[in-house]
DNA sequence: TATACACATTAACGTAACGTCAATGTCAAT
DNA sequence: ATTGACATTGACGTTACGTTAATGTGTATA
C-alpha cells in the first residue's frame, strides 16, 4: 500500500510540515518520489514514523532518535538510561526552581502585608488629623472632649478587618442612599434602610449611639458645605434626603 | 559611577553579548551612549540587571521579566503564582516522562534477556546436534551410549553463567596452548598448565573425568582430521603438542 | 473543455536567548 | 607608530516545526 503525505500525516497525527522536515533532516525519507515530485510513503515508513513518535513522546530530540533508529545494533538501552538521567536532572532543577519561587512568593507577600499594614496605620493617623483639622471644633462642641478622645482611640485600635468593614458599610450607605433617593420618599422602605445603615456606621465609628446625636449629625451634613458636597456629589439633595430619613427613623425609636 | 559594558558584564557575571541583546530587546538600555558609540551604564542599570537576573534564575522568560520590571504596579505576586503553576505542570510532565522511560527500559531489558535466553537455548541445541552429526559415533564407541546421553543432558541444563565459564575456559586452553607451544616443551610448566586447564574443561563438559579418557581424547584430536584442524588452525602441531602434554600429565597422576 | 477545489511542491521567515564569528573602530600605553 | 584590550554592528546558527507565499498537479463538475 502506498500513501501520499496527507494520508500518512492523518494516519499518524502529525502535520505534513513535520513529514517534510523529517525528510529534510533525513530521519524519515519517503519510499519514493513520483513523477510529479510528490512524496510517496509505504508501510515500512509508517513503522519508522511510529518509532520516531514513540521516542518523541519520551522527549528525545530528533538527533538522538535518528541515531537510535538508523544505527543497527545501536545501544538503545544505554541511550534510554542516559535520557533517564537527564530527565532526573531536569526534575531536580525544576524542584529547586519551585522551591525558590515558593520562597519568593512568601517573602513578597510578607513584605506586601507589612507595607500594607504600614500604609494602613499611616492612613488612619492622617484621617484622624484631617478630621481634627476640619471638624474638630464642631464635633468637640457637640459631643465633648471625652467623646472625641474615645473615638480617636477606638479608630486607631481598629483592625484592618474592622476598617474594611467600616469602609464597606460606608459604601453601602452611599449605595442605598442613591437608590432610596430615586424613590423620593425618605419614609419609605429604602429610605429607612439607609437611615439604619447609617446608624450602624455611626455606632462603629463612634462606639456609641444616640438618636439625638444621629439626627444632629445628619442635620450638620446639610448645614455644612463640606459634608454636604460629599453626599450631594452625584445626586444633589442627597444630604437633605438622608437628614429627612434619619429624622423619621429617630423619631420612631 | 559609570561602567563600560565589560565592567558591568564582569560585575554581574553575564556576557557582553547578553547585555547588547538586552539593549536590543529594550529590557535594559544603557544610561547613555558616549561619543564613540560605547554603551555606558550607571548604578540604576546595575540594579535593574540584578532584578532581571533574579527572575531569570527563576526561569522566567525575558518577555515576562520585561513586563514585571517595566510596568509600575505590575502584579508581581500574581505573575509569580502563575509561574509557579507552570513549573508544577512542567514537573508533572517530567514525572510522567520519567515513568514512561522507566517502563520502556524495563520492557526492553526484559525482552533483551528473553531473546538472549532464546538464542542461548537455540545455540546449545544446535551445538549438540552438530556434535552428534560430526562425532556421535566415535564418542559413543569410546564412552558408550550412557555417557553421551548424560553429557548432552548436562549440557542442556547448563546455565548461561556456566556456559560462559565453559567458553572462557575453552579460550584459556587455546591461549595457554599457544604460549606453551612456543616453549616447545610439553613437559614444561606451561605445557602442564595447558593439560590441567584441558582437564578442567573436560570435567565441566562431561561431568566426569578419567586420566585414560583424557589421554585417549587428545590422541583422537591428533588422529581425527576434524579435531586436529581446530587446534592446528593457527599453529600446526598444536594438537600433537597437547596430546604429548596431556600424556605426561596423566602419567603423573 | 474550462474551471474550481483539494492537494502537492519549494522557499522563506519567525520562534528564544543568546554564542560565535567577522569586519572594523577606539583607547591607553609603549 | 604600534600593539593589545576593548568597543561597535551585522549576520549566521541553534530546535522543531508553524505559517505564508508562489506555484504546480489531480480530479470532479458545469
């Protein structure tokens, strides 16, 4: 039986390019060339190809395969053993690489955590300082020196997890407020939910809660330009909406 | 501090070609080019090179390294983890290869042993048949049917090791005979050594020994053209020399 | 019979990370 | 002026094909 290059390539599952390359490097020549210059292969060539593919599977390079299949009485077993040793060496190398990459990842993560922690501490400190500068007086007047000190202490002792929770809660307040604002009804479900989330936030932030302080604070959000702009940023009127919602919320308590 | 390409290459332990290549692919450009077109590197470039080499040690390719060191806030840890997984996959692949090569070696060795054993059995059978055809009658006359049967049985049950020993011993007889023949003295040390080796050979071959049979056998070597030619092949007269040596040897017993 | 389509060919470039020339220019010391 | 160490660019080689281009062949169909 004779085969064209396509036939063999499909039989063996290799590309025709591969077969031409094998012809080129002399590892597998076609049985003959027909009058049009086409490569024609026979059964024998199929057998040789199978052998080549077998050794290729074992990761031999084509030069070695050529030696193995072309030299009669070539010491195949010796070649296999040598290849085996090379593979062991390769594995050893990869094991070392894996160990080093592991080590590197560990170190980088540790350092990253430390840098994060550092940044977190710095961030907290800066936030308190900023707050002092901006609202120190008002807050002190409203809640007294003691409350401010206690709040700052609590803030500095906050763990990162708590910090993240606080942040998340703050975002949730904003999100819910946005949705609630669309309803236009501070007394509605969403409006009251916003007020409740805000209460939670205050509790986390100040470590204490009173409906009066809550109502006063949100009133301040409206009166003070700096707070108002924070809430009104996306939807003007949000600060007033929040105040109204909280007023209704606190009156129900 | 400024460095020429040679200086940096020696500092970092890489070739100048490597540095030129790194310049070419844009992973490490020199700080400046001087008026003669020489590459001039600074401290910063040394740091970058160290980084490159570090990742190169971990088997990153230069494209990845380029990304890592050139993109600010590139997710290094993620890259490391991905690389780590690739290494694990590579190890997995090598483990499979190692297993398959092991299996192949095992099979090839087993088949080789079997083929050897087969050939060995075939060889023994053929040897006995040949002997029967050539010398069957004479030997039967000399030693009787029983002895021949016993001998053949022993021969067929011979292990390969024994077979090798026998072969070796046979060669040693020939070698020693060759040396002894040069002395021209069958009664001399070498001549008697030859006789003694020949006795051992007979014992192994026939499982039995008698000085008379020994002397008779060597006489036959001389009388029978077919045996004589085997011994006289290289040095004519060797068969007679052996007979004489053995005669002296057996008379001393 | 012209055409369309599958299949064939050779030739060439591209891949990754340099090693290794070759041809040629520069610097410092003698 | 010469020598020797050092610099430059340019180009090929390495492995096992993939991919593309330009072109020829075989066969079925309109």
